[in-house]
């Protein structure tokens, strides 16, 4: 199956995507916002304007887990206001990576999503906390999986460790998601896992996987970059290197239906045998 054209116009499920693969300064939300804003403005003013911008995980605080109670954004208010105003200013959908936010005394790792009009169409809080980095000691897990609609197209949300749970992504696909947005702070030495898991989620669910990882180093971890856009056949539309970069590519959601017709995985499922 051929890759989709890089020139696809943004109508009828054809979108140009920009992934803001940035470094994140530990515990410095204002600095991070300023850095991201510069990169997002650059992406928005490119000759081929994106329809959707995706940011990395925990872009406000980084993994400053022990300081979350003071650093996390109360109700995510400031971060949301800023993301919404960017979406309105440029008429671009903003899948807001994720932010540390405090709600009712708990810190959540939450991906807010804004449409071109600046309306918040979804907020997904990471449901699988990553014990290897002791997230469960400092964060509260979300309690629901989330799909949302942009320009009439159904999408699903995932954050980092979530991609190790095929059942989560399958459930999003069964609810109609034709693409999955992933925000991550995925470190070495697991680049191979990152690339393989993302490709597997795309192939098995016959959906686009659009994943933005951070770059840089922090607290002894070196992050992989390699943000990816993978099509429903498993081909790579765009992939970043290791450093800071805006990764862009175009997608055509009619390819999802084509692939699902060619190999009818969803029609061939036998869920009564799986549990
Ligand atoms: O699953 C992994 O290897 C990385 C996950 C991770 O870093 C995270 O969820 O923050």
C-alpha cells in the first residue's frame, strides 16, 4: 500500500499534522510554555499550514513528580486558556499533549483537546500510571477512556505507557476511532519498544497513529524523540530524529476504510472467545 500524498488538502478527512517534538525544562511551566509557543507559531505559519497540532506529554512540568502539588496547573486553567486561544488565533485543532493539573486535591496527567474554534472537545487523564517512574506515588489515574470528534472524524486519546495496552486502543477503535493521538515522554533505552508498539497499534486496529514524544534529557533520562505518524497499513508517513523538531505529514482517513475493507479484521473478530 502506498503512502498517502504529502500534499493532501484538509477536507474530507485529509489533514496536515504537525508534531511539536520539543525539549521540556523540568519544573518550569512558564519557560516551557514560551518555548512551545515559539515552535507552535512557527508550525502554524509554515507554507503548508497544519490542521492539527499535537504536543508532548507533561509539557508544563516535565517529570517533576515530587513537586507536582505546587507546580501542577490548578484545574488546568492557565494551560487550557492558552491552548484555546492558540487554536482560535490560527484556526487549528490543538491536541494539547498533556499537562499536570490539580483537581480536588489530586494531580492528573491530562490531555485536553481543542477544536479550531477553541472549544474543548475532550479531556483524557492517563489511566495507566507507569510504576517504573513511580507515577502511581504522585499521580491519580484517570477512570475513563476517551474518544472525540474533530471535523466530523472520530479519534482516540492515549498517553505514553498506554500504548502497551492493546485492549485500550482496540476499545477506542471499536468505538469508531480512525486515528489515535499519543502524547509521550518516552525514554531510552526503549526506542525499539516505542516504534514497534506504535506500529502494532496502527496495524492491528487499521488506524492512523499520531504520536508526539519529547526530546532532550532530564533527571538521568534521555528521551527518544522519533515522533511518528503511521498509517493504517503500518507504513511510516513521517518520523522525527532525536532532537527538537517539528515533524509534519499529511493523512487521508479514507485509507482507514480501504485497509479495513481489504483485510476485514473487525468483521472477523470472535470476542466471545477472548474472555
Ligand atoms: O512504557 C514505557 O516504556 C515508557 C512509559 C513512560 O515513560 C510513561 O508512561 O511515562
